[in-house]
């Protein structure tokens, strides 16, 4: 394919007429999205999604071994890629495929790390569950606890993770989060109360 020559002093809508989508490589599509900002080139973005969605899905199936997880990975990676392109954060558009592969790896790694933390958090909460659900007939199962943890506001969840998983005192947690030890205790108490309410509601449901 011959190199594309586009005059940068003409409006984007006029420049697009010089592109021929059927002949464009990955880098050309990436540059179209870059050049379009702050507007969007829907055709180029759709082609990127069409072209890379099957590859991302296969990567997800290979590493996550779940159709649902692979579908989530595909959506997350494509959205991240398009946002990075719109923001001009992809430094080498000609290496778009490598960028997407790296994003796949990072998302899978982050997911595994988060999943590991959640499992450790479940273990840590196990000894505290009686006080959290002292009025319940039986302790909640892990799926209910996981669901309720996910529903907590980010800051409360972070404080609980740092307290129960990292086993860190309030003053150390506060220092890292820019809070006083007193605020950490208040947030922790509020988080535990929300967790208790959610767990009780889960067990009282139909």
C-alpha cells in the first residue's frame, strides 16, 4: 500500500475522503481515530472493533477459560483501546496490535490479582462473619459475601481490604490514603455496617 499523504491544514471531514477503508492497515485506522479527536471516527472505530474482537476473545478463552470472562475482556480491552486512541495516548499507532495484546495481558493480570485479593479477603472475613451477621440463622456463603463486598463504595472497600487482608492498623491505612486514623475507623465501621446490612438482606430474601 502506498504511503498516505494527508494535508493537515484541511478539515477532518475533507481529509477522510482520501482514505480507502478496504486498504487500510491497523496503523492507518489508529491514526484516523487519533486525527479525529475531539470528534470521533465511528467507521474507523467500528473497523478496529470488528478486526480485533475475535483475537481478544480467543486470548480470553485461552487464558481465562470462560466464555463470559472472554466476552468481558473483549469489551474492556476495546473500550480502553479506543479511549487511549482518542486521548492520543497510543504512541506507536503502527503497532496497534501489540498495544492491544499488551492491554489484554494487563487486564488479565489485574483481574487475577484482584481475584486473589478477594479470595484472601473472604478468608479474612470468615473469622469475623459471626459478628457481622450475629442475628442471621446461618453464615452467608462466599457468593453473598463477594456480592456485598462489590457493592461497597470504593473507599470503604479499600479500607476493609487494607484492614482485613493486609492486617494494617488504622494509622498506617490513614497515612497511605491521606486520612486520619479516626476517619479510617469511621469508614471501617460504616463499611462493616453496610456489609452486615447487605448480608442480612441477602439471607432474608426470597
